């Protein structure tokens, strides 16, 4: 049962829950379609509970007044002794835009960015299916800012242990050799700690890609070719180890640095890995292990948060294939169910009203 602190005045409500889904359920069932989120923040467990307890979410929501349907505050009956002081929601009302976005997988951080935009009230005023189309377009624009679309030439694949960085390197090698038909070579760096490479040497041999361990020759195998570096795992506990990686990449003039993020990691570990990669100059990002997660909405936290260019989504464990390069389109389809085509003549955005209704139907029956 979430804890609840009644507001001093006005129809605002604060509650602490274990997950965004629990918060969305409370807002939908107890506050109704006129409710909207004012703020969301993470609350860490205190004392020894931090060792095994997961962080909670503190949510502050507000209900817009509606004198035609809401009774006066003085006439509202007091809550039962074991019941939170929420008004009962109108069960016949349709879902709100924020609740639909949460059920579609959009994270609280990404939703908070949307709600902080000055034009958010304009989205709320739109018909629901049009609002969903517009949200998809805004998310895509925010994630596409600053993307250079440059070909990788001299790049390092970096990530934490278990992120799938070597597998991601193999997937991209397959794209470069089998489809793009670019020549290149692979160099493995170890420093003073081992860098297990798994099937990478055998995979390079099968593709005909020269492979060696540093200080192996690290220039392209032919004009217009590439050199990719497989680096040791970055550390989440010792920043000095990561500084060593950054210094090596600077010394070897490796300006393109692909950060591989395992989307199956918990939120805190994922954010820490992201921050560590940014600290050593990450320029691109790959999202891995997407076959192990049900909702892809947390990807928007990183697509809209930085200048990192998305390279691809790793949607399976194979060394070739399971590599989705249409990152924005795939994430939009998975989070907003916008898989329709622009078939509605009255929709200038190019989105499909049918796809918006599909999202609404999915959220209503979730």
C-alpha cells in the first residue's frame, strides 16, 4: 500500500510508490482523467535498507477542477480509516494522455521532459489519437537533434561487463562486411586487465577481417576502410580505470566511441553506465538485450538526453542479424504502437489515426 500525504490545500496529491505502473494505476483509478503529474523524483531507501531495497518514486499529481462533476470539498465524505484520501475516479471516463504514454512504456523521465515543454497544454487539448501522433513526432525530433549520420571509420566499442559490447561489435562487423562491403580490421586492447573476446577472433576469421591484439597494426586494411577497437569493460566503481581507457583512445586518435547499454540492467546501474561512458567521450550509443525487456520506453531517457548518436538496437543474441538500425522508428512503434501508414487525409503530421486508436485501445484494456 503506498504512503500518502494529504496536501495543505488544493486538489494536489503526493504519494510514494514502488513503480511507475503502480503510480499510473492510482492516478487512473483514484484521481481520474483530469489528473496530471506535476513532478516525479526517485526516493532512495534509508539506512541498511539501501543494500537490498529498490528506490521508490515520489509522485505529485493534481486534479483539474470540474464544477459540473466534482462535488464541493466540504461535501466530500471523509475517507475510511485505512483508505487514502483520493477522490473516486469516473469509471466511464476515457484514458488520459499521460496514462496512455506510461502504459505504452514511456518512462517517467521522458514523460517529465514532455510535460516540462511549454506546449504540453496544447497536446492535452488535442484529440487523443492526434496527441499521440504529435508526441511521437516530438520524441523523434528531440532524439534526432545533432545526429551527424557519419560513417564509422576509427571507432571503439565500450561498455560495462555484461553489456554485450563485443557482441555489438560483431553485429556491426556483419553489417559493414556483408552489406556495406567495406574493408577493415579489428584491434583488441587489454591494458593491465584481461579483455575476454569470446567468439570475436573466429568471427573475424570467418568474415576475412584482420584481427590482432594491441599493439597490433591499427591502420585501415585498405583505403576507405575501418578500424574497430574492442576495449576492456568500463568500471562503475573505479573512475581511474575509465580514465585509462579515455587516455588510450585519445593517444590512438580514436574519436568515435560507441557506448553499449544493456537495457535489461536496473535503472540505477544503467544511468551510472551511461554517465561513465559520457565521461570518456562516448559519441554513439547501442542499446542491447532488447529481447530481454518487455517495454522499450526507457530508451527515450537516453535518446532525448544527449548528443549521442544511436547506431542500432541489438534485438537478439546472434552475432549476425538481430540488428535494427532504424532506432527511432522501432522505438516509436514499440512505445506508441504507431505502426500504421499515413492514410488519413486530414492528418497533416503523416501519422495514422488508426494507430492512435490502437494505442488507446491497448491502454484501455491493459
